């Protein structure tokens, strides 16, 4: 019995992430599978174009002098950077979905999986901290004003990125090209078999 868990980006037409403990193939054939593949490629491409433009414009506007003055704008800037990092990986995912194979090499495979994971953690942690910040501003405005500063927000954002990279380190270490597909293979018995 093979105890490896594989995350396969090349078969994203049916499952965005396919985590299985064996080498099962996708179910589906013919024109319906091709239609799904093309729809996914179009969605990835449209999301990539609009997302890159929108997030990059947000970053450019917020990096103008004296724009980042509040904790909320620091967190919005952090979210835009995290989303841009994920959007950089979308064209690779779109092409690998279309071609059903990975042609960009092992370094790009590792980087794409790392960008995807760091975006996940950075977004979750930033949105959680935005909620905490809004709670403090509404419920404890006078008590929290001394430590709700931009400087502290940037320190917290830096900690978010460091923790995110630490959490994603296994993705960078175990990403590999196997059978012409970019996969993350973990040899661990504790990971349950599941399909997302």
C-alpha cells in the first residue's frame, strides 16, 4: 500500500487539488471533460488578468507617500500582496490544466505550490487580524489606540509572512514533478485520504 499523498495541479479540470493515497485517474471522458477543462482555463485566465490588474493597482495606490496611515490600510496592502502572489501562479495552473502535464520545471513547481500556500495562510491570518482590529476599534477605542499603530501593524504583517512561509515549508520541500505533473508528495501515514 502506497502511503504517499499527492497534490496534482495538472488535473485541476475536475478537482482543484486531488489528494489521494493511490494513483487513481480522473473519472470522465469525451467532450464533457474537455468542456470542463476549457471552462477552468478561461476562469483561471480571466481571474489572473483582472486580479493582477486590481491588486497591483491597489498596491501602487497604497504605496504612494502618506497613503498608509491606518492599521486597516496596512492590512489591505498585505492582502493585496498576498493575492498577487497567488495570481502569479494562476497562469501556470491554467496551462497545466489545458495541457494536462507540467512543462515548467521543478523550480517553478516548487515556487507555485509555495506561493499558493503562503497566500492561503497570509490571507487567513490578515483577515483574522483585521477582525480583531475592528473589534478593538469599536469596543475598546481608547484602550487600544496606543498599540493600534501602523508600525505595529507592519510588524504583525511581517510575523504573518514568516509564519506563513514556515507552515508552507513542506510544500517547497516535497514538491516534485512525477509523471509529467507537478505534485506535492508527503510520505506520512497520518494524512487521511481525501479529495478536495
